[in-house]
C-alpha cells in the first residue's frame, strides 16, 4: 500500500513535507520518499494531510460503556475495597463499546484505558488500538501502569468506610508499598527455596512490577498539594510515576521541572465540578510544555468524548500553546507516557502504520477526517 502525495505531519519534525507513505505488513517502510509504482495499492492523498493516529494516555473507554443505563456499564471502579492493585483494566475492557468506532472516526487510534479514581490503588491500565472484536485483538500491552489516586475521589467514595482525609489516602498507599517491598525482598531472598517463600498475596504480587520500576504509578492528582504528595511518595520508594490530570501544574512549574516526570493534562473541557478543579485552565498544557516538560493532553473519556481529543489540543493552542507541541501532546508524547512510543505516536519507518488523513488542521473544529488507517488497513 502506498499513500501518495500527502502533506506529512510526522510529529517528529515541526515543518510538514510532501511525500509518500509506504506500508507493508502493517508497518511504515518509508515516510516522505517518492515511492515508484510497483503494483502496490495506491491511496491518492493529494490535498490531504497525514498525521500519526492520535493517542490518549488516560481514558476509560471500553470500561465505562456508551449508552447503557446507569449502573449496567460501570466497570471501571471497584467500590468495595479502597486498595485493589490486583485488578486489571484488561478484564473489564469491552471491545464492542459503541464509543470506540466514534473515537476511531475522529482519528484516535490508540489509548491507555483502565480503572478510575475511586480507590487509592485501582489496578492496571492496558494499552489498546481502537479497533478489534476482542480485547486480545485490540491490545498493545496488557499492563502499562498502576493506577493510584489522591485528592477528593477516594475521600468521597470511602468517607464512611475508611478514608476521610488526604493524609489517610497517603498513609494507605504507603502501607501497601511498604508491604510490597517487604514481600518482594522475601521472595528475592527465598530464591528457588519454596519453603522460604512468603505466603502468596495477590495484591502484593500485582505491585511487584511497580516496585521493580517496570511500570509507573499512574497518579490521579489535580491539586498542587496532591501532586507534591504523589512525587514525594514516588521518591520515598524510588518508583516511576506519571502525573495524571495535573490541573494545578501551572502553579508549581519549578517543582515539576525539577521532578522531570511525564504529565498528562485534562480533562479541561468540563465544568469545575469539585473544589480541586477551581484552578483548571486551558493555559496549563502550554505553560508546562514551554517549561520543557513532556506534556500529554487527555480526555479522561467518557468525561470528554474520546473523539474530541484533537479539539482539546486545539483549545490549548487557542490559549497559547505552541501548535506543534499541541500536536505532540496527542501523538508522540502520550505514546511515550504509556511506554508505547516504539510502535505508535509518530510517522517513522518501522512503526505501526496508524495514520489519519484530514482535509485541514485537525486541531481546528471544522476539519474533516477523511480516512483512518490502523495497522496499515483503512478502517474509516
């Protein structure tokens, strides 16, 4: 397959360039070079722009189903246990969710999807392509991060059970991490001697990839004090961490620069529905990107419908964000954020052929998506 004569915006170079995209076996073979016709199927993209498939680093699509009665599609929060790291978003993801084709038609081809923020520890996020009949067909990776949450949500959900203060939330997370460290140390010392192994604990077992820095804590934190608590705990246990929502990130720019961790900003196209959202601003992603941080823009779908991810980037541009940095915030940066940048997020040889063709700038509301390719096959 050759996509010919497209204006290519590869999310690597700030300036676009005209050329061809050669696809074989679902991968990009060449980008930008003129490809001679050798009997390949041709898609004439004259007058169109080519972008990488858009990526959302923080979504609940497939777990919070579209159009179902309240309570019947609520599969993204466990409401009976405040610490449940053993849960996997993989086991709640519904590949037939009606929201998925709408997202794909908007140019969103990959997301990280997983548990919500009711729990101090909610379980693992998976990475998926937004195409496929089953989660197995859609899946990029079964576990890219461990969800944890600070601030109002755990307090609200468990106020009458076990958590009514921010210091309680932090203490519960620390307790689980201390236990996980001890559990891992005992397993390591036991080696192959089963008689010395600690009693199996599914929760602590699930935290081993976090303790080994194989996956990050995916920390729901809106307010500046919650962001700083998340960073403090990550330092205490020498863990990888990504900051999710980061609503007041613009108030602590120097601290975030010093931490140097990935940040995912959003959902911003919503009402300030709780106190910790009072300082929400479209200027935040631009301020943090200008400061040199790796910024992703997120929808938290279905909080914002998944297909409006490019619109959110456009609104950040309207508020002062550099347009190229805004494009990177919905392509290569979220791919890096979820550890999938070797496959998705930019148009480069060797990567998956996930391509969006538009008749204009996708960050502008009247632009139309003309075609979407996933793994080299036209799906829209």
